C-alpha cells in the first residue's frame, strides 16, 4: 500500500476509547452471532468511527496479573463488514499495545483460531510471535501469540 493511501485511511477513521457498551454489544452480536454475553464493562474498549461518525468496529483488552507480571490480553476485535480491508484490525492491535505499555504491562498476549489467517497475519505485521503457553487457556487447537511491549 502506498504511503498516500495509508494516510487517507488514517484520516478517514478514528479509534477512540469507549464505554458505549450497548453499541459494543450490538456490534459483537452482529459479527459473532449469539455467543457469550461478555461483561464488557470489565474490559478496556475502543470503537472506530468513519468520518461521517458511523461506527466501523470495536476492540477490547484487559490486564491479567500473572506471577507479578502485568500482561495485556487482547480479548476481541471486530471490523464491521462495510469497513473491512482498511487495516483497521492492525490499528486496533496497535492501539491496545500502546495502552498496555502505558499502563505498565510487559507483554501482550492473544490467540487466534487456525483458520483465521487474516488475524494471524495482522498480529505478525504488528510484531507478535507465536508461543506455546504452559496451559492452553483458549483451547488446544488455538494459535497463541505474544509481543513484548
Ligand atoms: C478479521 C478482521 C478483524 C479483519 O479486519 P480488517 O481491518 O478488515 O483487516 P484487513 O484490513 O487486514 O483486511 C483483511 C482482509 O480482507 C481483505 N479485504 C479487502 N477489502 C475487503 C472488504 N471490502 N471486505 C472484506 N475483506 C476485504 C483484505 O485484502 C485482507 O486480505 P488479507 O488477509 O489477504 O491481507 C475482520 O474481518 C473481522 O472483524 N472479522 C470477523 C471477526 C473476527 O474474526 N475477529 C477477529 C478475532 S477476535
């Protein structure tokens, strides 16, 4: 992608911290279907808006305390169908990593399902590497990712 195109996308969309949990629940339902009714209030959430103010997606993360180490878990991200293909998932990853660093996390972790190559490739592009956790907390078939912040 050319630098100009990249700048256009950056200008067209803005990512902001959000506590609009009704909006986030609605987007979650739209993208993931009837899944877990997650307690979004416990997570740090962000929403992305286009230049008309229409919502384009959301992401969430929360801090885990493990053996004295603060770790940021990237818990969920969704880009609404009309806004896909604009590298917004990478922006969501980057935004959360910057937040994690700011609040004192040493590491960010997440997981993907093996068929979700888009998400895996975007994590690689944002500096994540695969690792083998001691305990496969998201399921034995998942791929596990981490990045030192
Ligand atoms: C996975 C997801 C977050 C990717 O978001 P994104 O910001 O659109 O990602 P990208 O801009 O990198 O584009 C993804 C791919 O779609 C392609 N694409 C381009 N235009 C597109 C369009 N209009 N619609 C859909 N895909 C498009 C891109 O070329 C890219 O292909 P690549 O993976 O071969 O590079 C998004 O598709 C999504 O929300 N999916 C459902 C939920 C999900 O899987 N969430 C992540 C796990 S929690």
